[in-house]
C-alpha cells in the first residue's frame, strides 16, 4: 500500500514542549499552524548500498536512511548528523567492524510510514522503520530528519521526541484513520474527535492523551487497539 494523507495541524505549545530550545542541532518552530503529510511506504527496503562516504549525497530522506545504515566510520556518522561531530553519537571501532562485515541481504531496514511537516520553515520528516537483523527479532525505530541547504540530516537527541514516540508506537492503520477521519471503530472516533477542532488536529492534545494511556494506570484496551506490538 502506497498512501499519502495531508492534514492541517496545530503546533501551538507542542513544539516548545517537545523540543528543548537550547538544543542547537534541532531547528525549532514557533507557535504556529502547519500542514502535515502522512505517507505509508509500499514495502520500501533500505540496504547498506554505499561502500564509502564519497558516494553519499543525502539528497532525500530515504537516501539519508541508506547512508545511516551504511556508515562505517565516525566521520560518516558526523556527516549524517545535524551539528556534525558536536552532536553525533560516538561509536567504537568494533561497531564499524561489524558494519563492514554485516550481510547486506540479511540486515536491512524496512520503512513503514513517515510524517512530514515544516518546523520554522525547515522540512522535517519523522520516519518509522523496522531494523531486520540476522538471527535476532526485528527492532522498531524512528528517526527525525531535517533538510538544511539541500541536504538531509539526522537529528541527534539525548532522548527521543514525544512526536517520534507517537509516530513509532501507533499502528499505521490507526494513524491513517486519525489523519483521514475515516474510521468505524468507536474508540478511534472518540480519539479523532478529541484531538480535532475547527479543521485542525491539535498535536499537543494527541500527545497528552497518548501518554495518559501509560500513566498513572495503563489503559490496556487502548494500548492493545492503538499500539504496534513490535515497538518498545
């Protein structure tokens, strides 16, 4: 299935609450309205296609994902990261040895869906994926990517932003129903009505409701319905 949905969202409060203002490697938005696009990938598999850094352009989010998986040196990781060596995660040499020896066909990323929006006029994408590794269970993940000067970068944070957690944990079909407003499920419809008003989706309301399912008491009915069982 290859599907895209565009909705208007309220970024009021949300951006300030989710992204720390003193983090220079993430370009922030002001309190504003924005257009959000939700896209479902059609079985797009990302493999370790690059052998050396000189081959990399990072001209699309998907090519950046290829570069992230292919990165076999600290310099390469720095290149992929917004903020460069100051903000990049640091790896030891044994990690790079494993990357170089990793089977291309048995270790790869499957892209699931992504959210695209502008933050302070900067193109931003949040991509959910499964990392399929040889002899291990699939690992779910979600990267925040931003485009600066015609090149895409991975945003490196100490903690995953709340929005990326939501994008990663919610099932794809649930996000489709929330963004389109088309659902026959009573609980999904209740959630849709709670976060939408005046033609806009309020992401801060979605955030508050989402985390209320986990604390102070877990709401298992909601978790079983909305949450992807493969995610952490």
